[in-house]
C-alpha cells in the first residue's frame, strides 16, 4: 500500500533567463519542512526547463494539487515574472489554493494579493508558517489563526495576521530537499574563485543580519547562526553525494563578527573537508588574523558591501562603516590573495558628483579584475527605511507606483534622492561606468598580450590556449 500524504503541493521555481540557474535555497527549505510534516511536494522547475508560462497552466490541468506556491525576492524582473506565473496559475481549470511568499510580497501583502489573485501571502520566514497554513487547510480551520500570513476574507478584504515567531534554533530546520532538484545541473554554475573542473553550489550558514542599512528591505531582525557542526554535516553531504567542491555561502552576513569568522574557518580546517568557498562580508570585521585563517580554510572570494566611499554618506545609509575600515579591509583581503567583491551604489541621501567620483576612483584603484564592477543607482525596495522615506518626502506614491512606474530596471533610477536632475544623474553614472568598463577591458587586454608574448618566448607546454572555456 502506498504512503498516504496529507496534502499535495506544487512549488514553482520561475525562469530567471539564466543558462545555468542558481539553486533555489528558499524553495528547497520549504520543501523539506513540508515533507517532514507528511506532505507530498513536487517542484515545477521552469528555471531548468525554460517552459513557457502556458505550460504551467497545462500541467495544473493535467494533475491534481491541493496547494501551489511561488516565492520571489523584490525586483522589477521578479515582480513581472510573478504576475505572469500567477496568471498561468489562475487560468488553470483545477486551480489549487494559491500561496505566494518571499521578500517581494512580504512588505506589501495586500497589494500583491490584489495583483496576483493569490489566496494567501506568507510573510517573512516561511517554514513554520507554511506548515501551519496547510494544517489549517487540511482541517478546514480559520485562516485568521495562522500567524505570519495575510489572506483575503469572504468580503475580499485583506487581513494581516500577527507575525510568526522566528525559528530561534535554525539547526532544527531540516536540510534543503536536494533530492527534488537536478543538482547535476545546478552544480555547473560559475562563481568568482571556482576552478574550471570544480562543482559549485549555494547554501547558507545562518539567517539575518545585525545591521540596518537604509536601503535593505529585510524584515526579520537579528542574526541567527547555524552551528558549525550542522553546516559541516551539510557540506560533507553535498561533497560526498554530489561532488561539490566549492560552496557559495549566501548568508546576508557570514562575517557577522571576527570571532564567528575565525571559529567557522577553524571548524572547516579541522574537518579536513578541503573545499573552496565564497561569502558575504563586513569590512569593519576584517583583521589580518581573520583574513589569514579564512584563506587557510579555503575562502577565495569575499563579497563586500562598500556602497559609497564617503564617510558622511555611509552615515546617512546607517552603514556602520568608515572609509578607513574599507581601505584597511580591502588591502588585507588582497594581500592574502582573496578576491574582494567591490559593491557600490549611487544616489542615496546626500550623494552628489563628488561622492560618485570617490567611489569610482576607489574601484579603479582596488579592483583585481576578477570580475567587472559597475555602479548601480540605489533602489528603495518596499520594506526598506529608504522606501518609507521616499513616500514621506513625496518622491514615491507607494508600492504600486514603485513597481508599475518607477522600478523598471535595476540600472535605472527608481527614485532620485540627490539634487541632480535625472539627466545629470545618468550622465554622471554613464561617465563613471564607462571608465570602469574601459579599465577592466584595458587591463585584461594588457594581461592577455603579456601572456601571449611570454608563451612564445618561454614555450610553456602546459599553456591551454587563449579561449576562456
């Protein structure tokens, strides 16, 4: 006799137009929590198969599901993709109970329910909420009893329930349901620092962040690390079962402190797992000791949020970072042979031509050319302090104005917080990025010419040609 499942759930991974998509860690965590609680989970993987949205409608017509779910982050592309996926779901003849979630819908659930026709929005961290929601549906209970979600009542009115308590013991969450996904495809993804013959995958070592930058739209406060033992158990699983030898730790902030960075690196070294890895870092937590032990543990790339090379603007952003800390941290990182990701945005409160020039010159001086760096306009995503500031100052009319009128592309202005006109803003940004792009390609051209001359002079038999792949 086959196993009797409580409910049958279809989770949709939308197509992000990438040749090799990024592993959907959030959906995989939701999947494992649902299965742990006795539900049957299937993945509709549009990101791998690149099926048109109409195929999802057909798939729902041909199969029976109790619930269908989609999660997206905030962003112009994700917003429009969610609308298209929602339309495909709503057109199906056997439309299941429809749930959406993620950083995109969470700050403005009523708007997203109206635009998507979804029955419910999971707000914030979803593992406990989705399990409780399905328990409620299974028992024909009242949705008003499920914390951490919003829903439409019989009158079409949006009700937002109290928030669900965060999962304090993140080790208690089962590992992502890797077996539901084609890891042999995902592991081919490239990242700065990944060798040509290495297999690469994303995972997380903790949730949240201790900082509150004004452009960040993360709703959950604080940082909750996983234990080093749990992280290493998962790393060994992925290495032994799928051959993963490079890990991208996608935590918002793995380097939450110098102490954690050191202890985490020591645990990796002691385990003997011998892998490469990448993480997001904070330059105010960088010391020589930290960088040296991270290097020994296999770290090859640290993605730093610099944002602006001006102390006053950093204060305006509530960044808790100084230009002195930035320079010291980047120089220490480069000295150990680790590539620093130099992330800079422009257009925050108080910025001008001079602050943009400072940031551009910083990148020109310190980029190691492992990847091309350009500067994007700051975007006041719904949920961020900057979003509410823009509304207060009359620069933004709210969530609909943001998604329908203002945020049309991540490299275009959504809201202009500077004293520059939009035309001046674009002119300055174009000039700065032109210089960054020219410098990147000029340096690579020079390096390739030197490599060519050296090869023919030294007759290096190990040289594999000038092709990138």
